[in-house]
C-alpha cells in the first residue's frame, strides 16, 4: 500500500493513521494511491529481482476499521489500501528499492479477484440495499464452512468479536456451531457405513 496515502486518507481528526496498522506486506513512499491502483493488470518489478503481477485492489474491512478504532476507515480509505499481487519471481527487497511497472505487461485477462460477492469492490457508503444483503453469508455456506474447517469457522468469529464485530450473522453462527458439534459423530458414522459397505461388497464378490 501507499503509506503517504494511508496517512492522509483517514477521516479521523486524531493523529494520522500508522500505516503498519493496515498490516500490509510492503509499504511504498512517493507514489499516490491512484498510481498504485493503475498497476492492476500489470507486472511490476520490486527492486532489481523481485517481480509480481498485480491482480486487484485491496480494500479495507470492517475488522480492521474496528481494530484501529477509526470509525469511517473503510469509506475514507476505500481507494487507498494497496493492491494484491502474485509473486512471479522472488528475491530480496530492501528499503529504498525502486518499484517500476514492466513496460508492455498489461494483461487484464490474467487478473483473478477470487470468490467475491457482488459489491465487494463497491465502497460501503455507495452500496445499495441489495448489495448489503448479498454480503451476508447464507446459513448454508456457513454450515459448509463449519463442516470443512470447524476451527477456522470459529477462529474468524473470535477474531471479529475481539474488535466488537461479527463475521457471521447470529443465525448463521448458531447453525455453524451446531454443525461443528455434530461433525465428528457424522464423520464417524459415515466412515463406519462406508467400511461396512466395502466389506460386504468384497465378501459377496468372493462368494
């Protein structure tokens, strides 16, 4: 992210926001947020050896806003929170290294934004009621997440709770906790049924 932009974009009237609170992997100076955002779709050199491809803008989240205790952070820094990149060539990066866009490297078709809900890249203040509703994780997907990764399902909620926020809606979280509780018995029962089925099939084949 651009440290100069992050320091000046916070709407709070208190002291400037410490860029390290945004937890970006790399901070740049001497570049505007617009220039950084314009790198999306390009390959970029970091120093002399490190080369990355810029896939998308990185937008702030309500968890970071709450943890930084900066109301309005998401809206005020929406276009100034950096970019997400894919490392193409690794290397050593040092303070003072120059960041340059690789000439003739613009390939927008290569960009991958991931599985984002409609409106993910829309500033919160500009979202319609439909987009706000679409951002709520459906109970079904919460149940799937709790079954596939019960610890991760719980961990993200605890992290958001520590900042006074909720990641899952109350209804979804309650369902997820139930799925997390019955997960092991269901797996044990399913494994047992599968094992018995295989043994029966094998014994019938032998006969």
